[in-house]
């Protein structure tokens, strides 16, 4: 049994805890600042601890004795958890899309005797595994396009959007600058720009730059690809309305006001879907060819509780990476990139099967690697 501490008892953290606990292979404890949130996750043997994430001493004490800490905390608290993991000598996983935080994690991982595995969700996370797996089958690369969206199945408001994920995370990726490779050079490009439209299975979508979705892929493929970019998928019209809020009303400077507006005006939904759409073009056997990976993923029950597609895909990503570390399928120390993992290996994992369009099935208990 591996002892796991999950930081954050929200939508994603609670899904991670249920996924792990349901296997019977883990002892799971969830930490959060909110007693009310912890009460909601305290079932089926899941332990809880009330914890102030800004208290470094308390955080380090909470981590001691655990095999790994999985952070599902807001992006601005993730750095504190990574620092505590280094001091406590605990394997570290997170879901952050924040570029600055990931750079900090990389620095903390230098010389560590444990693994630091950031950006383990959907995007960043699984999307980089897909893109790198396709890219390595080319003799030379021209363009790699990554597109991901968590969308309502039945849009019914002007934004054509419902809240299914962290509001702070959405705002952050709509505001912060984005990494990309343009004409062979690594650059930063503005969020909410380079709007495009495309059709998938007969439905029209739009996509635009957002921050953090590429993870470390730019660094990995720099010098190998002419163009590499990541965009978030939405229904047509969403980008224009968000630009009004962010730019014309200048709410990019007042994030708390924007968060309050979105959380009180945009309804949540359990009826969502996740779209993963990756296209790679380049040279193979002397020909200019294109290869595409496209998948729609829907919600499912986890431990008898209905979970949205974004909850399931995000939680499955971080749980799969934990599983692969335990199995010895990824190196046991230092900074680990998502794209280091072969796609077939990820999809064969009991948690990774979510991305293969399968429901989670639990195999025999895992054996730790000595």
C-alpha cells in the first residue's frame, strides 16, 4: 500500500482521491483549508487533514511519511507544495498550467532523490504525450498543432460555456502569455489571439492561444520543428465576448472581479465533453504527410459518483503518472516531462484507459519497484 497525500478537496482533488481509493492499492489522505470541503471527501476510508497551504512548516510536516503528494491546489499555491515536497523527500506531482511555477519545480528537482512530475493533467499533460508520440514517427517535422477543449455538450448562453473546472485556472490561461515555436524560434505570443475555426464531426469550433497547455514540449522539440502551438477549443463567439471582458472592460487587471462575475453568472454543468485534437505534419519516407489524433471523452462514474469529463481526464492523468512511477516505467528521480512517456504505455495503464475511451477498470494490485 502506498500512502498518498492529495492537496485540495475540490472537484479535481476529490476525483483523484476517489480514483485512487477505489483501487484498494493506496492509503489516501486529502488535505484542504476548508473543513466543509474535507467533510465531503471523508468517505470509504479516505483520511482528511485541515491544512493551511501557506504554512511551510505545517505543510512539510503533513507530507512526511507519504510516498507521494499530488497537488490539485490552485496554481498560485503549487510552488509552496513543491518546495515542501523537496524538503520532506516526497515524490511530487501537480496539474499546474502555470509556466513560472513549472520552472520553479524544475529548479527544485535538481539533485533530488525523488521524482518531480508536474503538469500531469489534460493540457498540459496528456496532450504532450500524444503530440510527442506522433512527432517521433516523422523523419523531420514541419508543424505540430495541439488543440484541447472542455466544453458543455449543450451550450445555452451567450458565452457558449459552462464552468466545469477551476475558474482561477481558466482566467490565468486566458491572460498569461503563451509559449510557441514560430518559424523555428521559441517565442512568447499573447493569449486570446490567432483565432481560428475548424469543423470536427460536423460541429464548428473556434480555437485561440491560451497559456500553459504545451507544458515542456516547446523545450523538448525546439530545433526540431518549424511551428508548434497550443490553442483552447471553444464554440464560435466565445473568444470575442471574453475579449470584451478582459480588454474593453479591463478585467484582466481585476481577476477577482472577473472570477466573481463568472462564478455567479455562468452556470456549472455535469454534461460536458473533452475534445483532444492533435495534428502533426512533416516528412516521412520522402513524402510530406499529416497524422492526426482526435478524440471526444465524456464523464463517467468514479466510486459510484458522477464525474464530469474534465474531472475524469484530469484526475486520470495524474493517477496514471503516479502508477507509472510506482511500476518503474518512468525514472524515479529528478524532473520528469510528460512527453517522456510513450502513448501506448499511458493508454495501457488502468487510469490512462480513460483516454482510450474506456471506463476505468482496476487490475490486480501493483507491485512497487525496489
